[in-house]
C-alpha cells in the first residue's frame, strides 16, 4: 500500500462522490487525523495558541474563498465581516446572556445578512470597482465599531466572559487544549460544509457565474440571486470565525478587524489557491505562520544587529509582500496546485510526462 | 446488432429502444406538432445607429427544425439573443406558447422577461462563440443544465447526505442519458476548457438538452468543424428533433446542411426578413438567391 495512487475508477455514483476515494487518500487522512490528535500534546502553549488562531483563520479563509475563488467576486470587506460576527456574538453572550452556541449561531445569521446587504453592489459592479465598494463596507463597519460607545465597556474594549456551555467550562489550566478541540471541530465542520455546498446546485451556480455569467443566466441561473447568496454564505462562514475569535480571545476591539486583516485574508486565498477549499486551508496556515516564523528567526538576529530590531515590522511587511508577489508570478494557482503537482510527480514516477 | 434486428419485430424493437435508450423525455413542450410554438412579430432592435433587426416576423412550429440564414451581420444572432432575453428589442413581441399538464394553453411574452426566466420556460440555447463553464468538468457543465429543475438549498447542500445526494443521483441519470446520446462518455471528468473545439460544441448542445427544452436555439453549431464533425453534429440535431421531438431553431451557414435538415427557413438580410418558407420555396425565391445564395443554386 502506498500513500499515492495510480488510476481511479468507480462502479457507482456514491463511490465517485466520496470525498476520499483511494486507499492512498484514506491513508493520508489517517495520518492527518493522528497528527492532529498528537499535535496539542507535543507543543507548548505559545505554539498551541498560534495553532488555535490558525484554525479560526481556516474558517474565515474557506468562507472568503467561496466568494473570491468560487464566485469570482472580489471582497476587501473581510475584516468588517469578522467584526460583525465577533461583536454580535460577544454582545448576545455578554449582555443578552444567551448561551454561547446560540449567540454564535445568531452571529452567523447576522453576518450573513450584513454580507448580503454589502454584496448588493456586486449586482452592478465587477473587478476593481467591486473591490472599492467592498472596501467602503470595510471602512463603514470599522468606523461604526470605533465610534459606537455601545460596543465598548466604558473606555475599555468589550470583554467576553470565559466560555461556558451548560455545565462545560473552559478552565485556566486547560484553556488552549480545550479550545484546540473546539476550534478543530468547528474548522473541520466548516471545511466539510463548504466542500459539500460546492458540489451541490447552489455551489455550481456560483462557479457558473464566475466562469460565464451570460451563459449562466441562459441556462436558468438567477445571477442576482447567486451573487447575493454567495455573499451571504461566505459572510456566514466569516461571521462564524469572528464569533469564535471573540470567545477565544475574550476581548473584542475594532483594532483586530482593520483593512490589514482583509488584505491578509485575500492573500491567504490567493496563496492557497483560488477556487479550492483545501487551498484556503493551506493559505490560512501559511500566511499565519509567515509572520510568526519571521519573528522567531529575526529576534535573535535583532539582538545582535541594531537596524534589524528597529525595522522589524517593516521587514515583516516586505517579506509578506514578496511572498504574495512570488506566488502571483510563479504559481498563481497557489499551494494547492503545488501539492497536486508534487503528487502527480510521484504518481507517475519514474515517467516524467 | 444484426441478431437483435432479426429477432425483434417492429413493435418489440420500438419497445426495446424506448426502455433502453430513452428513459427521459428531452422535449418539454406539450404544444401539438405543427401548431405555432414561437411567434415573433414586428421585432425591431437598434444599437445606436445600427438597425440590427427591422420589423422581423416569423413563426416557429412545434416539431420543426427552423433555420435562420443570412450573410454575416444580417442579425441572426441578435434575433436569437432577443428570444433568449439577452437583448431587449425596442419594438415588437415575441410570444412562446405552452400547454400545461391540465391541457390549458398559455402564452408567454418573452420580451418582458429575464434570461433565466426564459430558460425556465424551456428555451435552451448554444452560443456562436462557445460559452461553456471552462473551469468545470463536462459533468458539472451538464449538471448546470439541470439547474432549473433542481431544488436550491444552501443547508441541504452543506449537509449533502439525504436530500441533496438523492437529488444529485436523480439528475445525474438524466445527464448520463444525454452523455450517451451525444457520445461524450470519454470526457465526463475532463475540464471542458481543455477539450477539442468540436467536442466543446457538442457539450454546449448537451448542456442545452439538459434543460429539457421546449425550444432549442442553436447558433452556428457546426461553425469551424471539419466535414466528419459536421456530419456527426447534423446527425445529433436530427436525432434530437426527429426521435425526441425537440423543436429547434438553427443558424447555419452551410447551405447543404440547411437544405437537408430544415423544415422551414427564414432568410434575414440587413436585419429584414427577405424570405420565409420551405427549403424548396427558398431556393426558388429570386430575392433570396440574389441577396444571399448567389449563383450556385
Ligand atoms: N451587442 C451589440 N452591440 C452593438 N452592435 C451589435 C451587438 N450585437 C450585434 N450588433 C450588430 O448587429 C448587427 C447584426 O449582428 P449579428 O446579429 O451578430 O449578425 P449575424 O449573427 O447574422 O452575423 C451587426 O451589425 C452587429 O455589429
Ligand atoms: Mg452570428
């Protein structure tokens, strides 16, 4: 048994539709499951907290990829939509004292509605013009979050009580571990839900709109409805990520949802691979790790060299930019494509072509 | 093959063909054969100063292959675009007739409708320049042809197991029948963008058939094909029309094909109808011969 496969064929639709089909794919899935099970116990809390943030980013990136990669609608409003999810769930949990699962579910619905509303310009605008319109929605949401007293605790940022669901409580000692399992479950569910949606009629209508909107309308796809639905569904995922972020970080402030955040998410989707759920996962991991590893690597250097320590943030930004440009130039279809190519390489080995 | 044809009597053969090859109806129009299906009356369309169509009128009857011919720029594609709602004529009416399950006659004004609403009435089409969903597989393209017959639920889709998968299987069977009909079996999982031009044209026909058309609009389905591909495509169009009863409007430049296939021909020149009739009437029409057919007929 090998971890890679050669030809594949199927004897029923069900088999063909299984998300994993070959032994190799099951084997890889098994390895991933084992890896994810031992991961939290083999790293310290600092690294586990980074992993937890990555899991939240995975949900947000999968959502954004539905919009950008699958429907072809650019959005720079990601930060704003994360904010809507975070503030909604925090307020409902903290002030209305709803149980966390309900406050999170409400946050998903609210963010989906807000996303659909701010997606309305997409009915008229495309490409750069749509980018500017979504940029406006980003700025509007952050402006409201900044100015509205209601979204603060006096002069301090809004704090969220430690998560408790019924009898279950997050404890101080087990904090990162418990969150790891919650976030892992949420991320896995999100990935599955997205993949399923994208092979159902609704998901196909998104891709039809992306590839050929005129032909899509000529075969009966309501393009208006498809675009608004895509904004709503995508924002629903993003709202979910935002709500989890609020409960995990236990404070919500507008500063975590700036345009910078929107751009990092767009980068995740591009670097991971447009129009690929797996790509969004790779992109979220990669773009979250770049700054962390960079700091890890530069801090010792900074101790020795003065100008490095002074310009640490600038260096980080520059490397960030270079990585994105590198992907756009050398592998515009992102990490997912790189992975597929390396799989093919071994699959057909030793035959090159 | 020969054994089966020897053994089966006519009736048995027909039953065999019915059960084996045709599980699904392709034609969704219940209008009686020979009755008017599409009535275009006084349609005029302008683009700025260009008069693409001037007072165009003609009638397409159920069961016909109705060809629209004319030189380049005559307004043929514009006419189809008006029917499918992509262009909105400034004047005139386009009426599609239908008969409901309860045998009630209905008339739908197409000029007022959006393209997706017209598609839902069963008007299916292919495009002069192929407009497939290039990043999707052939299967996904054809399944999109089934879109208007499928329930659209975000939550059921996310859950997949249960209703979503059942629906997928149900419609996949329809799609497989179209794949068999057009002999596309070899390309099921290929991304259509990577397929040969002639195959893409066939996929576009297939996607239109998946709508279960009441009226099929084909804009130059054989353009740019070699002789063999043309012959195949002509065969498919004839099968769809004669065996499956789908009314077809066909734009085509190859006069041999047009004369062979069509039951009726409308000739456009500079946006005006200069001839309308059976193929033998058209080839005898002096205006048409002068304007378009030249000396060869
Ligand atoms: N979208 C459009 N915008 C402007 N002019 C158009 C458009 N579509 C068609 N036309 C014009 O209308 C006329 C008829 O074109 P068309 O219907 O494509 O002709 P045909 O299909 O018979 O070759 C041409 O003069 C063409 O330039
Ligand atoms: Mg044309």
